[in-house]
């Protein structure tokens, strides 16, 4: 059973309010992720504490970097079940992880931050991981 929409709405808004586009269907993921030119960021959002305390704030903070992805996307684990499953196909060989952050260049995965690199870390540490990746790939 997916989480109730009223529970996840504010968590979705944290990212959409700063320019992320939600991908809610597998067709949207399939038509966007592998076909986006340039550098794109795909966040697997989550209701867990590490998403609230480190992932979302760190991701938002990372967007203040001089170099940033040109496209920002998000799917919501536990809510957009089919879209998340499709997105995870593009994140292989990494196992399913939420929250997680994938950086793509011309539709190819170039950097991935798994939950284990978010949980127990601060928002600043997550931000710094992403800024390093942006400086390398953007």
C-alpha cells in the first residue's frame, strides 16, 4: 500500500518548490531519464528521517553550487511505486535505496549516493558529496 498522499505532499513540496519535476509514472521516467541531454539529477524521495534531516536539505543546499545539473527530477518511494521501480532500472548496478540521489549525464548514470551515504550524515555532508559530483560532471 502506498503512503497516503496527504502525508507525502509536504515532503514532495520541499523539492518541487525549488524546481524539481515529479515523475509519477513509469512512462514519464522512461521518456525523460535516459533521453535528457546534459546533466540531470534524479532524487528518490522518502518519508524516512534521513530524507527529512539530511537528504532533502542537503540536496537543496547543493543547488547553490556554481555548477549544477540543468534538469531536476524526483520520484517518491512508497508512493509512486511503478515510477520508482522504473527509475531504479536506470540506477543499476546499485541496489534499491531510498532516499538516494542519481546524477546522469546525457542519460547515463555517472554518480550515485545510496542511503548508506546519507543516513548518519549531515545535510552539509550530503551537499558536499553532490557539489563534488557537480564540479566533476556539470
